[in-house]
C-alpha cells in the first residue's frame, strides 16, 4: 500500500528454531470489522491483525460512520451502527492492496441507501471484479467498474435488492461472502452454491451474530430480517503467515520451531497436509476450539522432503500457500506438480509467473502451465528476485535462504506489511539472516 521500495537481503543460514506467534488471521480480522460495524452493540476484537489490509477495512468502516476504538495494537472495540446504520462517505473508500476488503465491501454496500466508490492500489486495480459485480447485478445492484471489469467501483443506491440463487463459477470465499452480505439487504432468501468448499468464516460469524443462515452441503442460504447482535471475537494466528515458518522449520538443518496459537480451520490447512505428505515432520500440539474455530500450536522439525503432485481437490484449501509451497518443492527430491490453480494468476500478483521466474533465478528448474507449474527440486543459488510487490512472494523467497548457497535480494517488499507486520523481526529471531534497506 505504501508503494515505497524496500529490499530484503537475506544471507544463507542453516537454522530456523525457537518459539514464535504470528499475527492474527487476516480473513477473520476483515470480517470482524465489517460485521461488527453492522451489528447492534459493541464488538470487542482480540488478536486483530494490525496489517495495512485490515487497517484499511477499519478505516473504511469509520468513514461509513462506525466508531472504532483501538485499545492497543491488536484489540479493537467496534461500536456497531446496526444493519441500517451506515452512512455514505464523502470520499472514495480506499481498500489499498486488499482484495478481501474490496470484494466483501462491494456486497455490503450494494444494498445501502447511499452511493459509494471503492478504490485500490495499482495491484488491486488490475484484479478481476466482474466476479462480484455479476451476481450483485443479478440482484439488481447498480455497480460500475472500468471496461476491463476492474476498480474503481462506483455503487449507486437502488430501491431494493432481489434475492437470487447463485452458482459461483470459481471456488472463492470472497464471491460467496460478497453475495451473502448483499443478501442481508435483499428481499427473500439468497443462496450461494460453491463448486468446492472454501473458508467459511463469513457464515460462522453471521450465524454467531444471529443471522438466519443455513448451510446445506455446498449451498449457503441467508434470509434477511434478523438483527445482528455483537459477540466478542478472538482472532487466532493466521495459518497463511505461519506457512512461511512451517517451510522454514522443515528446511532448517537443526533445532525445532513451534508456532503458537495458529488457526487450523480445515479450509485453510491444505498446506499442512501437503507438507506432511512430502515427509514433513509437523505436529499439532494442544489442539483446541476457540469460539468454534480449531486452533493449535504447530511444532515443525527439519525434514528431508519428497516431491508431490498436489491433489487438485486440495487446491482451494491451500490457495494462499502456493508461494511457500514452491520453496518447499524446490528443496524436495524429485518433481512436484500443481494443476487446477489458475486463480493464482489473479492474486496480488501473477503468483505462477512470479514464483517461476524467481525460482529460475535461483537455479531451480520450473515448467510453467496456465493453471500451475512443475518444480524440480535442486540446489538453490543466490540472486535478485522481483517480488512484484506481492507480500507472499517476498516472504517465500526470504525463507529460501535456508537452502541457498548465496545471498538472495528480494525487491519491492513494502507490501509484507499488508498481512504480516513484524515479519522481518520474527524471521531474524528464529535465525534467518535478513537485512532490510
Ligand atoms: C480470502 C479468500 C481467498 C484468499 C484471500 C482471502 C477471504 O480469495 O485468497 O487471501 O478472506 O475470503 P478468493 O476467495 O478469491 O479465493
């Protein structure tokens, strides 16, 4: 979001060990602020992710008239305005780099009695928004984007939204959530049907707040009418942030790494299964339920990894973890393949292209497909990598230093702060030799 140049210079190191906790879950933090903003009562959020993406969402809710107090770095109090209590903002709402903010807010704002404009940074302004505009238009919403179907998005008020039954063309929690949020303001029952299950935080949180929401297999139905009543939210550590340290712990030559209090929602932990299938020694300690969400501490030990063909049905459950997976595959014995992951082309960067070109720079053999890649494990050299302003690409190549023979310079790393404030310090604390300029 800041857009400023920031370079990581990561010298080779051989050990990642210790006991750490990663920042709060990004998906849950976004939703806590949005739903707290339209609930009745005060929502106290603990473990909130103080990243640029989620702070952008909090700022937007403030501009829509919601009082939000930040009690400390990770604790918020949201004074809900009620379902009909938001008011129009005087200026465009800036989602920064956050696709989740833009796509979910488009659904939330489509049925309001005021106009809104959503804008984002250069990366977000290139990402596909028709996927949310299409269903919302079927509901009767008035939303305009650019001719390419991208932001800025201008939302005008309409007299009413119709309920629809919508089958998502791609597995996307953002599309599902967008339609469900609009469904809160529609006449009748709105149903979203997913091709494969995706993260279900919107459904869980809506239900906890008292919404009339029913899940039947891959179909989720919401009926408007119920008021939403604030409940406290305790955000676990983000599995997607833990993922970099899982891979680091496996690539380490000695010691062990424990990552505490990580959210283990099964729709998020595909990488855990994949790394274990590759021979990774990862144990879940003290598994528990926290407000209905599975949480645990992850203990990871150095492991000799074997290549894997990632099962296609597992792709949605590890959709944000492919950059980290690619670093594990580069250190594994044999050729790993990923297919059915076309969505990676339209994330914060084209993650297939970004990882393929970065890995090749380090001397790893990569074949690129439209919907995936094949990576042959081998020895990793040093070199200069363009992260393309993508937080997860930047962090992944920092972790590659655990098997590199030379220094890795990673360019354009400022956006790590969108999801993982403090990554550099935490990475150094476990043993990575990471400098920032
Ligand atoms: C998210 C859903 C996923 C994921 C993103 C966060 C969410 O996107 O990649 O980082 O919080 O709903 P898609 O729904 O587009 O797959």
